[in-house]
């Protein structure tokens, strides 16, 4: 079975962490595992305090594996200081409730690491959809972060594919995010990039999954 670290479209045949879009709280997750958080894109449209209270009410539910996606995005209109305030509240909640974070980062990887350090955040931090250069990867690796790689792996020249070639596989996951591509195709691409069998790759990711989420 494939582990899909982050998906908006669960197929219900693999082990998946479904992203719960809490703008529509009634659309409860259908996958066994899920994550929830305030995406930086949503900040302008939601009442942040009431959504944080909502998260706190649900965070101990069975299957609630991680807080997120949450993070910082420099390509949106919401001021970065506002985003940092909201992300900072996720950090506090995740620390308090012992939940790993699933991170959305656009041109903000260093800021996120810096904020985690400031509050001495000591739970796993997973950068989802990672497709950045090796310098950024080094900064994140040095901070013991995890990487979830998605559709970019289907392009051999992508940053994600280049990164995977020399990545520490103990820190890697795979995902299909909101793409209409089966998770098996992401694993297939990763297995070709790494020259290792899909079964071996699945075993590695399963170990990572159990370790990061305490399963
Ligand atoms: Zn997503």
C-alpha cells in the first residue's frame, strides 16, 4: 500500500492524510487520517480565531495526525506579518498538542525555520510539495525537517527530482496534493530516480510515517 502524505482528493485505496478544508467544516474527511489548519491563502476569508478554536476542539480526534497545511506564502496579498501571526499560533497549538506540522511554503522556507527555532519547536516539520533548490534543501535538512515530494517528480529536471537523488530517505515522503495523478505514479517516478524497487521505497516511507506520527 502506498502512503500519501498530503492529498485533497483521497482515493481510499491507499494510506492517505487527507487535508480537511475547514472553510467547509461539514465536509468531514473520509480518509482514515487527516490534517487540518489555516492555509495562508484562506486568512483573508476566515475568522482566524474561531478557526483556531475549531482546530483546538478537533485536534485530539482519532485520525487527526498533523496540523496543516499552514505556513507562509510571499506571493499572496495577505501581509507577511499577518501570516506570521497566524502561523505562530499554529506553532503554539502544535507544540501544546504534540502534533507534527505540514507546511505550505512559498519563498519563505528560511522564515519558517527561524520561527520554529524561536519557539524551540521540537516536533516534526514536513515541507509539503517540496520543489526547491539544493541550498534551500540544505537549510531545511540542517534543521531536521522532512520533505514531501509530489507531481514535480514526474519531471526529471525538476528541483524535487534533483533533490531526491541525494536526499536522506529517512526524511522523505510522497504526495499527490490536489493533482489528478495517482500516488503510485509518484512512487514509480521516485523509484526510477533512485534506482530502487517500489516495495523497498514503500518500506522506507512506512518506517518514516510510523516514526513521525507515532503510529
Ligand atoms: Zn495541498
